[in-house]
């Protein structure tokens, strides 16, 4: 791939799109409180996720011997993790939106209007990511890491329950970053809202491999631009869920061979 072709591609799919979004920014005659609300809720929600929303908190509160369904204690810990993201990334922002005069939750990327028109973008993004996923699936670190719920291969119930929890947290995450933050900041910042969103989105990947964390910046830019231009978060949700499901399915055959699943 030549450098000139890459420059043209980036200009067409990112820079030109940001220019369109910037042209849509309307000057405001007064101080707009909406960015303050959005950024305050963002800071509080991310703080709660960090200190209370991880599985270790569940382990501390509900030790294995005290859980009534001991066979599903591990799954319950993921339920805590996913549930906290639904509350912090979805419910709390929705309450904040409803509390702001003149704001509607559906205007923050939840509308399905025009979804079929842009569905091809989801297919293209998935196909672009798929080769990298297939290549990674042949490596031992991938096979040892996925699925996160190590008992997913124990039964169909375990697998489906895990994928439901996993999918819910992706929906919540996309609404928070590509819906609440972006659409809340867009009237004041235009396309710069995408860059603001990318900072906390990159930071929630801290602790993961550096390549994945840096890749989150690229993913944030692409999915953020896509969300604002299509007025919808659903392509991002589908990409995240589809890639995650593919990764888990590719890892399952190696689960027993590595002795980490029942």
C-alpha cells in the first residue's frame, strides 16, 4: 500500500468527515452547561468502574463459599462486572440525559433510522478485522486468554450466558463513549469531541498489551467518526459483538487442550 494511497484514504474517510462535522457546529451565544454535565458524569462513572466495578470487588463481597450456586460463582462474578458497566455506562448517562432540558436519549446514537443504509460499513469493518483475529487465534496467548470466562465450554448455558453478559457490556460501552460523550460534546466541540472521547477510551485499556491499547485510539477515531456521521452507535455495537464472538468461538477448541477448561 503506497503512502499516497494511504493519505488519500485517511483524508476521505477521516479528515473530510471531520470537516463536514465541523461545518455543522453552530455558534452559541451563551455558556453551554451540557459539556460540563457530560464530562462530570464521565469522570464519576469511570471512577466507579475502576474502584467498584471489577470482579475482585465481587470476590471480596461474595467469597466462593458464601454463594448459593457455587457452580456458577465465576459466572456471577462476570455478571457483577457486566452489570456495573450497564449501570455506569448506560443507565446513569441515560438519567443524566433525561435530566437535561430538551434532551432525548434516542438522539444520542440509539436511533435505528438509516441503519440499513449504513449496514454495509459494519460488514466492511468486520471483514477488515477478521484476518487479524484469525492470525491471532493461532497464538498461545490468544488461546490462553479467550474466552475470559474459562467455563464457557462447560455447557451451552454457560456459553450463552457469558456471551449475553459480554454483549451487554459492549452495548453499554458503545453508548457511553460513542453515544453519550460524543453527542453530548458535539454541539460545542464538533469533530474535536471524537478526540476528547478517545482519551478515556484509550485509558480504560490500560493493563492490556500496549499494541491493543494503542489500537484503541485508532478504533476510537474510526468508530467515533462513524457514529457521528451516521447518527447511530449500532454499527460499532455490531462490530464489537461480532469480533468478540468470533474470538471466543475460535478459542473454544483450544480450551480443553490447554487444560484451563473443564
